[in-house]
C-alpha cells in the first residue's frame, strides 16, 4: 500500500502544478487582454482625435479662416516661420524630418513644432507644445478638459491646393483639335500650326508641359521631362491619384507638396496671343493693329496662390516668362526671365510675403513687406525689383537695350501681366500712369494667373496623439482628406460684373438720373444694352461701355467700374 500512497502524492502534486500553471496563464492572459483592450481604446481615441482635427480644420476653412496667414500657417519643424536663416538651437534639438534641414513643405504633421491653426502658449504668441517621448511637438487642439501637459491632442496640417500646379489643367478629353492623331488629354503640344514656332498652343497644354518640366528640374524634385511624362501618360479626365502620376513620371517621390489634382479653374481668362487659330491672326502684330481680337483660354487656367506657393512652384511659374513690347516701329523689345532673374524674383517674393526685408530694397521703395492683399500692392512690389533684381532686357536681335523704351520696366510689367488675372489691356490709354510696356496681349510664353488667397480646395492631414502623464506616446493615428471648403466667385470682365445684376427689370422701368433715384443695371443680355433710350441711364457705368464696345456688347475680356455722370 505504501507505493500506492507515493503515487497518489505524485499525482496530487502534478495536478497542483498544472493548476498553478493554468492559474498563472489565466492571470497573464487577463493582463494581456486588459493591456490589449487599453491599447485598442487608446488607438480608437487617437483615431477619433485625428478625425476631430479634420473636422476642426473644415470648420475653420468654412468660416473663412486663411490657413496660409502667418498667424495660422504651417511651419513644420520651424518654431517661427517669419524668421530667416537656419533652424534655431531649439528647433535643431528636436527630431526633425530631414536631419536638421528646413523642409516645411514635405514635413509630416506628426513632426510639427508649429502645425496649422496651432494652439498658443498664452500669453506668449509662440505655439504650445507637448513633450512626446522626450521631443517637443505642437498641437492644434486638446480634448476637452486636458489642460495639463500630456493627455490627448491633435495637430493639423492644411495645404492650400491652389498654391500648387494643377496637373489636370488644359484639355482632358479625347478630341484631337490639332489633327495630329494624339488625343488632347495626353497631347502636350496642341497647336494649330506646329511649323510656326510662335504658335503657343491652345487649351494650356503647351504651357503646362513647359511649366512642369521646369518644376521637375528643381532640386527638391529632380525629375527630368516631368511635363512630357505627365501629359503623355495622362488618362482621360485627368489623374485620379498621385500614385498614378508617380508611376507615369517614374518616381516614388511624394509630389503632393507641389502638384495638385483638383483646384478651382478660372474659365474667364484671356488667351494671351493670337497665334493659336484666332480668325484673321497671322501674327502678333495683327492683334496690335486691331485686325483680330483675342479670345478666352479654352478650358481656362487654374490660378496659383502667390502668398502660399512653395519655392519650386514659384520658380516653375516664373522661369522662362517671355513678353514683347513694340515701343518703336518695327523694332520689338523682347523680355525673357533668365534663371538668374527667376531666382532673384522668387527669393524676393518669399521674403516680402513673410515680412522680411533682408536687402533693404523694399524700404527704399517705401514698401512694408507683408502678404500680398491687392494687385496694386503686387504691382508696387514688382516695380521695386527694378533694377536690383530685374536688370536685363534682351532684344530679339540679341542686343541689350538700356537706352530706348521701357528698359527694365518691361520685366516688371511682364511679371504683372502674367499673374494679375485682370486683362487690363491698356495699350491705347494715353495716361502714362496707367500705360504698361507689357500687358497680356504681349505675352509670348506665360504660366498662369495668381491669386492672393486660397480658392477653396484644401488637403488636410491630422494626427491624433494619446500620451500618459510622463509624456510617453500611447497611441497615434493619422488621417488625410482633400475637400472643397467653398466655391470662389471672381469677376474679371465687364460681362462678369453686369451679369450678376438684377435681370427682372426691363430698360423701360429704369428711372432717369435726374430723379436722383438709384438705378440698376439690367444684366448682360443684348436687348438690355441695345434699348437704353435717351433719358434713361445707369447709376454705375462699366467700361468698355455699350457706345464704345465693338460690337456694342459687354466686354468678355476686360472692364472697369465708374460712376455715371451723363445719361446715355
């Protein structure tokens, strides 16, 4: 019986051991499940925080807050975007995206010291930060109740899509307008007379390919023949994703800081010259002599926000601009932006809009550097660049001209003509204060118009972070979205302006100016303009007015507004 007692003892001990192992396993499993549940909870919380960041950004944009303004703008690793020079010691001490290189455009929001719409460390205007795993990061908002360091926060990066080059501009359909056998959605050279080197194409494809080629040459990208690759491989209707464009361009580089697939397009912009098949236009001189009229750009062009565009984008839009002015009979003065002038103009734009005056030339011109708010301010800025930045005008004969004509003022007016969306065709204006050496009808190589603020489409990135009380990162989630926050209304011609007026009144219902009653325009219909009888007039006159417009209709190209002083 004794051997049996020993065997039972062994069995009991073994069973107790198994039970102990099972109990330990259950406890460990319970701990793991609890930890997994907590991690899942933190992950969901981080995702919801990122979603809150997206909603916060959309609400701010819908309310009209400008994400490109200095007080709201994204600074990436940089603490103060208005400062010049390299990163500060504080900034350099943080884990920056590209090892200490100032790279605002491509810096992801999870690294940002200064995100868009950043929270401020009151009363100081500097961004509020959290210590995330020992490195400082800024935030745009906190979960309600989290006022102490640590906890739950989100950071936002808002990119203005109108500050980028729209690769889906120009023709996107399968028509073959020039009969060369290439569908226009992938034809970088839609020209009616390819044998004529002065045929600058129609529908903006020709200029878009040139601009993208220049963009690809910038050191930030380094992609040869980007324009040709992008257009020759473009699908019908345009690219749907940037991954498609990357594959077409043989690159894995993230192109989103400089290229957009969706932004607002101005359908009422002028095609600058008559070489692209305008009736009766055999040369640019025919336009100057009034033998043929300029028309609107087929499909329009998407403007670029000059207050937010990155350096490579500005360089692509400015490099190679060309214009010609005919200040002496038979002797055209040809102005072209060289790489040296382009670099100087781009640097000046970046300095001016950031409030810097490193060279002192803006103060010498009586200008206070600030973001551009009016086209008059932009024009004054262009004039201030002469001759320190814009300093060479080249004749078609290849000689330098500093005696006759506009000289370097040609270069300043070339910049205005390219970017100002108003046609401002004023070659026959006798007032020398209004007359320009180059206007839109003089452009030979152009890019696209500018805007002085966002046009409504934005790319939003948001990161949600959950921290413990020691600043350790418990969970992090990132979301992205491209959205149209609002639609832009731009009036650039007489027809645009009058078409927005009341049309329910007939000309016979207008009161005479002698009654001192407020008179209203009737809209752009032909009958309204043709039947205004003597004694009936408009309180506000838009020019070119009906008696002087040829034909007597509202102009689709230009216009200005003034008070009516005489009944029509």
